[in-house]
C-alpha cells in the first residue's frame, strides 16, 4: 500500500516551472530517497506535500485517500512532519519543552512540565531516541538536536517524516547512529523521505529512490543493485567524474601562511585555544570538525575580520595579525565565505557588481580613478564563460541565480585574483553534484599551480578527497594534524567527537 501518492503535480513561480507533471509514490514503512541537482524541484515538491505551497494542478493521496493540504497544520493532521536542514529548535528551552511545544500537557491551566518530561522519555524509549528530556537544547551536539526534531514529529503522531539533507552536519559516527534511528522507525512502520545529494548514503540506507532533473521526473527504482555513477549521470544528465587529478607536488620548504599560538576569547570563553599551524605552498590543508568548534573564528582571524587575543599570523614571513580585512585581500589571501549570502555576496547587486566586491579599488577595474563599468562587464562575460555560470547576462541580480551558480561566481572572484592563499570555507555547501564536481576541479587546479588552500568543510568525503594534510579542531584546539593518508574516515570522525586517541569504538566506517 502507498503511504503517499503525488500525481501529475505542477507548480509554477511566474514563468518558471519548478515541478512539471511530477508523480511520486512512496510505500508505507519504507525509506525513500529523493535525489536531484539544485533547482531539480525536490524541495518544492516536498513543500507541497507539507502544505507550505499549493500545487497549481495534480492530486495528493495519503494512505489511498485524496487530501487537500493548505498549510503545515493540514499536513500534521494527516500525519506528515518535515525536519528542515536548519533545525527549528528553541535553544533556551529544554528537550521536553521543545518536543511538546504547541501541544503541551496541562494540570488545570498550568503547563505540566513533569508530565511532558515523562511523555518525552517514554517516546524516546519506544523509538530508540535516548535523550535526557530535562537537558537544555543549547547544550546538545548537532546529532542529538536532530533526534529532538524527530521526537517532535513523533510526538505529533506523524507516520510520514520528510528529512531535508539530514546528514549535512553530522560526523560519520553520528550518521551511523542516525541510520540506526531510521531503521528503527522503519521497523515501527514509519515512512521516511530523505531529500539528499549524497549517493553513498542513499545506497546504504534507502529502500527506493526517485530522481528529478530540471523540474521533471526521471526515474523511480529500488536501491538494490543501484550504481553510484549511473545515479549521478541520471541526476545531472551527463557523466560525472568522482575522482580529482590531485598530482603529487614536490616537497616545499617555503611556508605560505603560519599561525603561532592563536588564542581568542569571546565573552570570556576560550573559542580558539593556542592554535599553531603552518600551510605550505602547493598544499591543501583540510580543517575537519563538527560545526561550532571554532572554525568560523579561525577563518575570521586569518582573513582579518577579527583579531586574536594572543598569538601571531604571518604571510610569507610578514606579520599580519593586526591587518584589516582589506589589507589581507591586498596582501594575497582570498576568501570563499562559509555563508555566501551573509558574507559572500549582495543579493540585490548585479553579477558584475558582486564579482568585484572587495576588489573594486584595483587599478584594472578603473580608468583614471573611476570605476570602468564597461571593462568590468566585459571581464564578467569572460568569467561567465570560463566558470560555466548559468545566467542570462551580467545584469542579472545575484538573487536570480541558483545556489550553485552563486557559489561559482564567488569562487571565480577569489581565484581570478591569483592569490597566494585561498581560505575556502564550506565551498560546496548547498550545491548539487554537478557543481561540486566543477568546484573541486577548480580548487585542485589552483593547488596544482603551487598555490595554497585552507579547506574548511563539514563534508568529510570532501576533506578526504581534496586535502594533502588534515588538522582536526575540537573545542577550539587542534587535536590531530597529519597527512591525509594517515587517517581513516572513522578515526577522523572520532577525533572530531573529542576522542584524543582517535579510536573507533564500533569498528571502521
């Protein structure tokens, strides 16, 4: 029996068709993976199922009965919940308070907190989601916060769970624990849809999959016997290269960037704890760690957005600890920000305006001290061709581009300046498999030219694939620093969780 049937769904935004006659069937009690590039229509289709959007045409059946979902409240009524990539939790509340929010048990007119804790504990026990209901959410690691979100869905009697990129910020150990939760939910008869771009995880955990491309249905099939490369080709519409040409670089004696004893406090709390790192020319140094362990502050110290309380930063032997962000750019350190919206671009600016952000004072963009708009637009046209940026013209606004194409422009801006050092923070976050392939090629090409990269990424496959050396950061301190060949993915994840010996408790991953 099908838990979900979406038939001939059409959804348009103006002249753009996001979903073009898509049909999706998901059996009761299975894990179904929804795959596709950015802009393929995956999230739009699931937002329709969750009642956030209304379809222009088509029908939806839940357990064989047609339903009309006009809001998330309607979806919840029919047993559908959605766990978004960015968790919808209140950090200042406890686990129990977050789970029962909106459906609180009462004793008379007062909130019955002890009853809420009891119900949440029983629910966690029943589904293998063991969490202290009285723990503050702000104190929980990312993987446990995700369990709280799932408990919220189960508390509201949901039989159908939609999970948007559920493993995006999890360590390998947390991914394995999360998969055990999914298996337990499946055994209890729950139906799960995972929106993801991670093919390995789809093959490992899903029962069936559906691929969308450019708003259209491509195929549905069982996962058994699926090949990762074939699935990628169906997603993108062409052959996708999974390996990168990372040639061996000659041993370098010259150090491009050096950090010595970097310590940084925020509200009297140690955020960076005596960090020392050397980055050589022709090297990619991967920084691995669970998000929130000091990566953002480390980026800000190197790029001049903040200054450390102790320690030194040197570029080619020159101290730059107190240099401004503008001076850092001029000295030859380029930056791909981890948040392309907040730090990497201005959504209401044109493409050519975004391309010169931070570099608009350079003489090759000016004529007699005045910005040469015609020249910049011509340069932008070449960049669009060279980097494969999909747009109509240089006058497109940044917000009109897909996430992957926005990222390509930001990377083009950084690499086109021929910097000595590139700080690449989450360079492929939120982009599809085709764009990931292209971005990886550009980073390796830059490294093969003898340049240096610090790569900060929550994607451990990306860290392992691109890095020459990996440093693991935990609670603001470097707990391991060695060549990539000396790590397994399991050891890496173990260090990220604070295991100083890097031991893997439950076997390799």
